[in-house]
C-alpha cells in the first residue's frame, strides 16, 4: 500500500503483507497444475498442501478439514447449500453472502449491541422437527461485535442442528479454534488479514455432511471442483503464518473512540457494550452523513468506510445498524474505521485530526483546533 495515504479500511481489504507477496511471486514463477503427476505438478501440489497446513493451524482445524475456495462469499454460499439442510436459521446481522444465499431462511434477531438472541434461536429451533443449519458470524464486519459462538453451538447442537460460522472478519485478527468452538463449518477469506483477494476456505469438521454443487474435477477432495488458485493459496498460507504480527491493539481502538467522542460528545460507538474485534470502530458523527465523511476524509488522504458501504461503490444504509435498533437517519451517519497489520499510531492521529476538522467545518462548532494535535 503506497504510504501516500492513510489506510484505515482493513475490514474491506487489508494490504498484502510482504511475505505474502513473496510467496505468491514464487508460486507464479514455479507454475504447475496440482493435479498433474509430473514434477511441476507435484511441486504445485506441495505448495497447496503446505498452505492447507498453515491455514488449518490458524483456526485449529486438521489440514484435511480445509477446502480452498475463491473467497469468503463462495465459502458461505457453499456451506449453506452443501450442508444439505433445507431449514436455515441465520442472524439478522450476517453478511449478504449468507443472507442472500438461500431463500426462505428464518432470521434470528439481535439486541442493541448486535448480539444474537439465543432465546429466540432456541425457541425457533424447538418449533420444528425439520433438521436445521444455523449460521451465525464470528465477528461483524461493520461493528466488530463478537458473537457468542460457543453458546450458539450449544443451543443448536442440543436441537440437532448443524452450525456454520462466517469467520471472515475474525480469522487472523483474534484466535479462532474450529474444534474448541464446536462449529461444523467455518468460512475464511485471505484478503481480510494480509492475504490476496479471491481466495478463501471452508473448514469443515471431519464427519460434517457436505455435498458440493460444483461440477467438474475432483479437486479439494471433491469439495470444490476447479483447478486451484495456487499462487493465491500460497499467499493465503503465508498470511496465516504472519497473522499475529504487528496487529493493532484494543488500546488504540479505545483511544481513538475516546478522542472522537471528545470532539463530538453526542457521537455513538455501535456495539460498545459487547466484546468486539480490537481493530474495528463503528461510530456516528452526529448530523453528518457517512458519505460526506468518507469523501471529506478521502480528500484529506484517509481511507475509511461507511457502514456496510461498498459492494457496488455506493453507500447504502447499514442493515446491521438497523437490525440493532438504530434509527435510519442516525445509521446514515455511521463510519467504520478498521486497523490492521500496517497501521501505525500516526495513522490514527491523522484520522482524529481530520475528523475534528470536518466536524468543526460542518457544525461550525468552536472546538479549538489546537486540541487536534
Ligand atoms: N463475510 C464477511 C463477514 C465479510 O466481511 C465479507 C467481505 O466483506 C465476506 C463474507 C465476503 O468475503 P469475500 O470478499 O472474500 O468474498
């Protein structure tokens, strides 16, 4: 990432780590199809298998439990379909790649902090004998709120349901353990923590039912047909190895939030009452639309995001915040700031100063600019 601007949008995509870049270049130069039996093929296969071990180790899975995909979206789609359960229950704050993946799903509400309502989940599961799949994310992409996955698993398994967890935003940022959590399916994406875009994985507990609807070769132990993205997978493995290095701490997040609230005391941090990812802040600038904030901060050389924002480059109102009971006018003022491995304290200081300048400009507030320093 060029140092010409300040990048605080790691939940959208984190810059590629240098070790990832090196691993990808090496794989591209080596070439080979992992399904070929000759030496070039065997070398590509060895690269994919090494990455499988590295990714599995990141999430406490066995290598054989990891199937590579084209990213988090495909992992989510294929888990929901591949588990073979007609009845699906999903939380109201899931990513669109879960919410749009199956028709007729039942939505489980969340509370004001964005936490899934376990009581409703339990009652809904009890209401029908039809075998179900429950899908609840590990960490929310907008607010960073961490769901009580072990409790979700306890409730779901007691009712005979399988559990899928979209861990795209948690993996590489906080420890995750497939078997410790007890989930049956876990979705991952490389580009959220220093790997390349376009590669991810679905980790499946050994013995969990899975039938792929992709037709083609028998790659990934018949779980994902199609020649593997060897360079992307090698980069994913390198990102998994480097995952913990240089990550921003919760102290930086808390310091940022305190500084922004000092500027605008009516600003609200969403999900503040729940455990959250240490890298994510979702905060409103009262009275200022997120779109305006994103553009003004961009002009000041700072990249952040507005709410769910940007699947098509358009800023839309955040369905996550609405599900948390935030009014729609307020939801339009929510900004997402997310750190990552390349973030330094000066980035956060620059953001605080620019946010303060913008707030003063639009509200004609008389906060002394000197305090921004
Ligand atoms: N799940 C969550 C929670 C996400 O934040 C994202 C990406 O924004 C995805 C899934 C989709 O991942 P990918 O971009 O790898 O398809």
